[in-house]
C-alpha cells in the first residue's frame, strides 16, 4: 500500500502535521521513536492502533520528503 493511502494531513488534527490515518500519531513522532532506537515491535506494542504497514508508510513518507528536498546553495 502506498504511503499516501495511510498518511493524511488535516488542518484540524495536530495543527496539520502528517499523521497515520485514523490516529493522532504524527509521522514525526513515529520516526523519532524509531530513530531513538525503539524496536518496531515495541512501537507496535505501545501503540496498538497502528500496524507494520503504518510504520512502513512513515518511513516511505520520510524517504519521499528526502528525495524532494533540494538544497539551495548560498552564493559565496
């Protein structure tokens, strides 16, 4: 399933931050947990409303953003 089917942005939920569909868990929060070394199994246990596919969608969304980012070099 594509990340765009699992990650939603609604200005009325968490000030418009991308969240996992049907939750108030932001992509940012899930990525922070994983980046801090929390195992996926622990994240899933602590937040039973999400699935493995939701976590993959968060990672895919982050990858998409990283590919879209273009640095604008500052002229010397």
